[in-house]
């Protein structure tokens, strides 16, 4: 079975803490005249909090150094910059090379939205060792996430029930039950995090990053954004184009899409990844244990999900593997080609009536640790998306869109269509149909798209380049599988990214890596 901690980290779903730090005054914070002048108190990092995903304190660095953590104060409301403050949790590994060659800090956001950068960066630290030769590697829990005034919605027991529900209703009764559950979750968010909900927009996080740049002592923000981190980076570039240093966007969000268009694109993306998994399994010399042909693999998965809709099978006691949990687990495994073997194993087990591996994968997606505690990634994800996204969809609207979503993906279409209800009746209005990332005057931004990416389909990279504006976005294509390109270990991609971040060499636009 897959290693639970690595599964959680690799899917970038590390990140509900019953935090008291939801409002101003937490941890001794108080109104400040000039937050850019604050001095950070760096100390050895503790173990990640439950809201960040739990686990052990980060291991020492290969050179004997330690991961250091600090808390930066930021305005609760950026419209009132001298008002109440919240704490933003930071982590860093100091540059390993000669001090004279240090460029500055390289700030990472690993996506979500809702993923804890404080927990994720150490899990991938070795992957960025080359970049550490000239940068302090820095990440953070964005506001509303983990230790950074993390939003709360439902408790662990309620979340267990929430993720076990039927998320693809087939009749009026099931639809009513699903809508009621979504409303209950959203109501819990308002009850438990009312103060934070208006202040977790991506524009707020971008302003936090510019404050972070100043507090870290950098004239420019050097940045590595992955998945949602590319949207955050694009919003930063729009707000502060003259302050962009060397920046890389990997696993690129299409900034031109509405939530409906984004969900439909993900349906196509996950279907493509499933097609690629099935082709890969059945093209190997040995027999594919989950189907004789690629179509047979997909047909058997469809039958499994239909059977689970009628009758779940044992999962991780006392929970059962439901249709929703199985779909979620399959999607999780498609984030990385490294997980395809676990998907094969999980399907084999499920066909024999054992749902443990698929449920473990689903738990990873949802931020559930082995001890039953949830990170706050689900709460933060919904809170940030709903604060950003203006559209609000009705059950009737979703019902009418089902044929289009099913055409995009017979397996994931219903699941992703009904997920569009997550912001219905949300307490805070959404900011816009889609983010503005136009950044005239910005330094070049390297935009890396992966042709086999399920979660942020490849076409989004070109849309990001166009939206950033002429002379800003530089597109690089990776012909591969999985969510993102740099961590695929493809040497061509890594040379291009390292060359830009370390030496300022911008690769030719349209470069293709295979």
C-alpha cells in the first residue's frame, strides 16, 4: 500500500484545526504603523499542526541545517492596513551556497487553494536542492490555511460523514440530501469562521506576499507557483508588476475560465489521465491486472462505481468505500504517474471487495490523517474559492449541465458537475468571474504546461501566457503525465527552470520537453 505521508505530500493536499487565531489579537498581534519593518523570529520548526496535516517535525537538512519557522503579522483587512492583524506562518531553509552568490528568497506556493506550504516544502525539499544553492527556500500557509488564521467549518466526525455522502445524486431525494449537506457545511463555515471569510481572497494573499517580500529583505519577489499557486502568482504580478523578480508557474491554472468552465476542463483533464493510465497498463508486456484492453479497464471501473452506488464495500474500519470515496481516490491517484501502481492495486482490491487502498487515496485528497484528524484544506479550499468566484450555481443549473459534463468524462462528469454547488448560499459574495492577471511591465514569467495534466489541463498555460500580456509570459511545454512538470524529474524541464531561476536565462518561447 502507498505510504500515507508521501501520498498526502505528493498530491499537495497536506494542510480542520480548532484554532483560536481566527481574529485580530491572536498570538499578541496588535495594530502596527509599519508592518514592513517587523523583524521575524526564526526558530526550529515544530511538528505540523493538525490543520497543516499533522505528522513529525521536518528532518534536518542534508548539510546539517534545520528548517526554520516564523510568524509574520499582516493586516486582517488590507483595506484597513493599520487595523487588526493576523499571523502568517512561514518556513525557510537558508541558502546552502556561498553567501556572495545568494540571490535572495524563493517563495513557493504549492496550490490548493488551501494547501499548507509550511508542511509541504520540507516534504519536497530534496527536489529543490539545486535552487537552494542560491536562494533561501521559503513557503507559507496562506491566510485561512493551517496556522495562518485557519478557517474552520465542520469537525472531524462531521467531515467523515460529509465525504461519505452521495455526491452524484440520481433522484430528487438524493439531490435534496446533497444540497442540504452542502448548505450545512457552508453554514458551519460561517458560524465558526465568520470574521475570516471576507478576507481570504487571492488578492489578500498576494498582498501578504508583497509584505513578505519586504520583510524578507528582497527588492523583488522571486517566486515558484504550482497549480493554484500560478493563479496567486498571476494576481501578484497584476497588482505589483514592477516587483516581480524571477518567477515560474508550473501546472498552470487557466485564468480566463469561470468556475463552470474550470470544472468542465477538469472533467476532460481527469478523463484524459484515466485514458492514459488505461493505455499504459494494457500496453505493458505483462498482463494488466485490471483489464484486457484500455476500454475494458474503464468499463470495469465504471461498473465498480455503479456497484458501489448501490452497495459500498468495507474500506478503512469503520468506514465503507462509497462511490464518492472511490471516485475521489481514483482522481487522487491520477495526479501523479508515480501513483498509477497504487491505483492498479486499489482497483484489484476493490474488485475483490476490499476498499482500503482507494479509501486511503481518498483520505489523502481530503486531508484526513490516519488518526482521523482532518487538515483544514477542505474548509480553506471552499472559503478561498467562494471568496474569489462570483458565480453561484443552482441545482437546476447543474442538472441541465450534466449531459455536457458526462460527454467530457463518463467517469468524473457527474462528480465535477455537482461540485459546482459548493459556493451556493455562501456567506460572502465572490469577487469576480475570473482573476485578472494582466501584468504589463513585469519581468518575464516562465509558464510550464504539461500535456497530460489532469487537474490543470495543458491549454491553461497558453491562456495564462496570453493573459499576462505581451513580453511577460514565456511558454514551455512538457509532454508528460501528472500534475506539474518540475517534480516529474524531467531533465529538460529542470534545466530550463533552474537556468532561469539561478542564472536568469530565459528559454526560447515554445520550448518543448519530452
